[in-house]
C-alpha cells in the first residue's frame, strides 16, 4: 500500500526529482517557486522534507562542509523507491480521474 | 578563509535558530542553508539588508518548526484544577493554558506584547551601550591589571584629574616606581607616503615595552627594543594588521622593509596582531624617544602613562608610590610642578568619558521609566481583563482551586506575556543598536572605547530576561492578588459589572495617576533634552558656520622644518584659494571652531602683575592668516584686522576677544596694551584689535578668553584651511584638496568637513542623548494615551447601565459627560502634579550631567504639561462621548 501524498508533499517530491543530484533545500525551494508558480515558506519546506524522510519517501545524505555555510554540510535528498512508487500511484490516480474530463469552464449564463 | 567573523549571519539569530529548531529536523543543515542564502543576500542587499532578511527568515523557520512540533503531540487541556495532581504537572498545564488563552485573545495579547517589547527593547539598548562602553570598554587581556596614571592639575575644572604627564616627570616616575612597570604614549598621527597616494594614519609613539604591557604579542617580526627609545635610533615602526592588509595587500615580505612616515624612512619591524588598535584605533606605532630638549621642559604635559600591575599589587599601592614621587617633584621643581599631584585609575574606568557614565545614568533612568510605564499599562489591561474574568475565576475557586492556584495561573499568564515581549524585543534592540552605530560618525566612534563591541550578545539577552521577569512581578502580581480575592457570590451577583468593589477602582485610579506622572516626567525630560541640543547646534556662537569647508593640512616635518618654508607653503595656499572661482573667503587657523582640539597658553599682562600667587592667567591661542575674521564672519569690535604688514620683522601684534579684554584689562581699553604668552622667552605683543567672542565647545559654559596671532609671526606646520563659498560648501572640498596637491603632491589633506558638520559632530553625544530622550518621550506619551483610553473606556463600559438610567430619568447629556470626564481629569491632574516633581528632579540631574547644555526652563514644563493634559482629555473624551450615544432603553435592558 503506497502512502497517500499531500499536495505540497507531491510538489516537493517532484522538485527533488527535477533538481537531481544537487537537491538540497535551497534549489528545491527555488524549483518549486519557479516551476510550480507559488511561493514556499522555508519552514514549511523543512518540515515537509523531514516528514517525507520519516515516511521513507525521501533519503538524505550529508555533503562536505562548505565555507560559505560557516563550515556546515548540505543535506542532499533523493527520492526513494517507495517515493517513486507513491509518485507513480498519484500520477495514475490523477490520470485516471482526469481522463475524459473537460477542464474548460462552462460559460456562465444567468 | 575565515568565514565566521563579521561576514556571517547575525550570530544571535543563528544561535536562536539552532536552539529553536533543535535536533528535530537536522538543525545543522537548516542553519547552513540559511547561512548560504545570507551570503548571497549580502551581495544583493548589503550587510544590513541581509541581516534583516536573516532575522525574518530565521523567525519564520523557527516558528514553523515549533508549530509542527507542537502539533505532533498535543493532549487535551483542562482549564480546571485536577485533584491530586503534582506541582510540576500543574505548572505545565498552567503554562499551556496561558499560551492558549493568549493565542485566543490575539488583539489583547498583541497590545500587551508590543507594549512590553518596546519597554524592554529600550532598556536592552541602553543596557547594551552601558555594557559595551562602561563595563567592558575594550578587548584587552587582563585589563583589570592595567592602570592609567594621570596628573592632577591644581587649576581645577571638570577634567583636572585627567591631565597628562610631562616626559621628565614620566622618566622620574618610571625610575622611582617599583610596584609596576610604567609605559608612556604620545599622539603621533603620521602621514605614510610612497607607492600610492599619501594617507594620514592614526598613530602613537610608545615606550618600547608597550606591546608586552598591553599583553599582546606582535604577529610578525618583533616589538621595539629598549635601545630604540633613543633619539636617532627610533626610526622603526610596527603597523596594524588592518593597515598591512589594506595598504600592503598583506605582503609577507613587508617586515624588514622601509616606508616613509612623516617624510622620514622608517624600518617596519613588526605587524600587530589582528584587531589590536589600542589606543584610539591606532594603525602605526613607533618608539617614544625623548630628546634632551623634551626632558628639560616639565611644563609640557602630553604623555599618557599606563602601568601593568605586578602580581598581588593593588592600584592603591601604585597610587601611593607615584604620589610620593610627585610630591618630591613639587618641592624640587616648584615653578613647573607646584600643586600637581597624581591620580591612578584602572584603565577600564579611565577610558570612559568623563561625562559618559552620568549621561548613561540619565538614559537608564529614562528607560526604566519607559519600562515602568509599559508595565503600568499592561497591569491596567490585566486588571480590566481580570474584572471581565471574575466569573471564571470565582468558578475556579468554587470548584476547589486554592487562592494560590489562581494567583499562580494569573502570574504564569503574565510571565508568558513577558517572555513573548522579551523575544520580540530582541530584534527591536538589534535594530536600535544598528541605528545607533549607523548614526555615529567613524571619526567620533574612534574615540569611544568599546563602540565596535556594542552588540546584542548573551549578556544583553540575559539582562532582557531578568527585566522581563522583574516586569512580570511589576505588572502581573498586583492584578493577580486583586483578582484572586473574589467571592463567587459577589461575582455572579454583580454580573461582572463592578468586580471586586471599591478596592479595584482605587488600584485603577492609582494606575492612572502613576502613568500620567511617569509620562510627564519623560516628556519634559525629552523636551529639555531636545531644546538644549537645538540650542547648542543652532545658537549664535560668534561666527557663521554655514557655507564653510574646513580641510586640515599637517606639513611633513622633513620638508618643511623651518618657519620660512611653512610660511611659504601656507601663505601661497591662501593666495591660491583667494584667487579661485567660487571662493568668497579663505584663511588658515590652527584650531577650527567647534573642533575637538584646542590650544591654550598661560599669559602675562604688561602692567598688571599677578598679585595672588594662586592665580593663573591663561587664554586660548588661535594663529590665523589675515582674512580669517571675514571668512568666518567674526565681527571685530574695535581696532584693526591683521594685514600684510604684520610680518615677522614688524612689531608683534595680537587681537583679543571681548572676554579676554574684559577679564584682563578691567575698565581699560586694551588696544595698544601689551601681553606675552609662552613664558618669559615670548615677545611682548601689542593688542591691535578686539573681536567678538567665539564659543569654542558646547560643553564649556564659560567662554574662554582668546587671543589671535598673525600666522606670519607664529608659523606652524599643522593648520586648518577654511574656505567660504557662496552656498553649499561641499564642492569646496575637492577644490581645496586640489589646491594643496597642486603645491605638493605628497601632502595629505584630511579631516575634510564642513564647519556645520564639525559642529554637529562635536555635539554628537548630545544629539544622541536628545534623540534617545525624544523617542522615549514620544513612546511615553503614546503609552500614557493608550493607558488612559483603556481605563476610561472600561470605566464607561462598566457604567453604561447607570448612564442609561440617568439619561432615561432626564439628565442632560452635558452633565453626564462632565461627570464622566470629571473623574478622569481629576486623576490626570493629580498625576500631572506628581509628574512635575519627577520632571524637575530628572531635569536637574540632566542639568548637572550634561555640562549645562540643558537648562530646566519653565516654558518646556508648561508646554509639555499642556500637551499631556490635552492627550489625557482626548483619550477620555472619546469613550465618554460614546457613552452618551447609548440608547437608554438598550443600556438598561442590556444587563
């Protein structure tokens, strides 16, 4: 049984996939903001990344310490097999539900 | 690369973020991410913008994470005591109940938290200043083992016990003192030349043991050798780390090379450790070598003397030992040393400005008033709310809560509010300090020990926490004690209308009186401060400071050692300036008006010998070129100006100020009379003119007698060029610099400032004080207004029923309004009377501490009393009128 994905969780997983190997919080947030067309608060992103990791949908590793970060390491994320399965399931659900549905708004007649 | 230094995010914010995020979601990566983004923001917005950004984002992240953690485990809360529960678990429940009550009454909580934040931030700001400037003024190792030795002048005055020491006296002290090793320092601001354009450096000549005594090791090369304190061997220098990096790009081969300092080749023997810039932001040090000539003149006192105490030696021992030497010198050299004693002080205390401590006391009193006012306001609001909650509290008591339990709940609510206020106060404090730093000109900040160290640090946060707890007691305890004295019967019966009866009214009334009194004290203090400062900045000081640019030129010793060469350069410079386009007046003077420097000389009046042996005659000396009085628009009252004819060969002449004329030639016409300065070797000078007085510095109430000498007869190497233009003087800066460089490309020009600027910089401390007080006064007015409004609104609401009945029975609205207003105004009047007394006390304190720049004047008292009375009426009239609009039927039915 795949874990149910919240909307924001869904976006975060996709953004981590898009950014690829360099996916730590800063570019992931930038990706959601530029592609997803919405602003993302840092706090929400951190708690969501943490939650997704606890659910086993994301894995993380620490990089090397960097001077511009005051000698701290970046935490890089990658989507786990389980995360991929969740994404796939979500896409299938959306595709299945979207099939044959017209999303153009009906002309309002009053 | 060292990153964690100044370039990083605000350390406090980072520390708080780490604490708040904790181990929950990998604080290290989060803090690192924000540091990385701060780094990028810095490039885009600059330091300040990036820091503000950081505070905001860090708060956002911390808040979000805290909410997430809170949500993760939140059990149900019971607002009622559970029998048999333990002290700690009860406490915890109360805390969370308090947090929930606060989040439920947001507007109410917001007002309280903001009020407290303002009061706490004001205090934390002053606390940070006191901590940085008075308690720990500089980062020297073992500073408590260092003492400074001052001469004590028999002439008296505010700084008589902070006099400097002559080289000859110093050498004697040094030889005869066993308890400490003494070192001496002499001002030596030097010009460095070569490679790039010449630059003026802050520097000091120091005894060879200087670096050891200061407890620092030279980072590269060596310090000075004892034999380098001999004339001829002293052409060596140690430079600061900052200068090494700035001017020599951190050249590792610099030690052992020769650079031109003051036109003389100096061998660089060492580089000081990073951040070491004692004293006064020094960038270069050279050995202090006494010439036989310097050692022969005991009356020239210009050395600062510092000692490092040997282990186990108390400062008093050093004081006794040096005082014995000084006493011997007074008998051995009575002409120069009679009456002179010594004063040994801990270095940390001695560097604090004479006026600073008392000035900060005034600030501290004012800020405490702001905090008390904030507390009084909050207490008011809590009392009002407690009345609304009397039913709830009575129910708690009825269900078995002890009185102690109710008090605890209320105090914990107050504490939670205070903590929220303290947390909000941190960024406010930080912003206030940033504003202070931005407002202080660097050339003044250099002289304020510890200025760079002032910051929001853990000590300040600790102080804030203490203040927050103290204010909780101040504003929370009284209402809690009151509110806990409820009886269920009364509370339910009165329907929450009258609350705890008369006692609560009395308390509220007392609060109005206290608030009005404190606000008036603050307002008047602020008014006096602002008025005093504007007077100082804009009064007529005897000259016209507008439109004048000043540029200081110190000729390099080697190239201009003779008076003839100095004259040729400076007189040529003035001629060039006179001929230049857009310059209406040009002249040179040794000391610009309102500057921090001064030149004073003892004088002897021909035909008026000193009769009283204790009397000392002295006057300020100004050496000027012809045209000085016109350029500065100083009026000549009698006689003539200097002219081309006043050459070294002609009769020595002088112009004296009104005060000098009055003081030394009582009832006579000084023109044609003679006096001399510089002791018996000086020539007799004939007075040829009398000028209007010039008020040199704001903090001297008395105008010093002053005499002017023609530059041609008294040439000097260090002069200030004054240029007057038609309008804005700023373009004259570049023009003046160009004129100097055209005559000598290796000659630095510095302290380029308009005369207006010199004047405001001289009074910057006063401006600071006035700004502080002004802000506090406004905050006080606002807080008092809000407080009075809240109390009146509450009183009216409580009496809606009564007012309705009165109106229904035919009372005229005006009578009802008068009755409602009357009580508020009576209380206000009592508050004003108390406040006037407080204001008089604080005003007198300020009058004493701020060198008389502030006067207690009746007008300020009247004006601000009226302002506050008006504000109080306005704050009362709004709720009172609202009461009248009530429909009597609704008012009566309402209950």
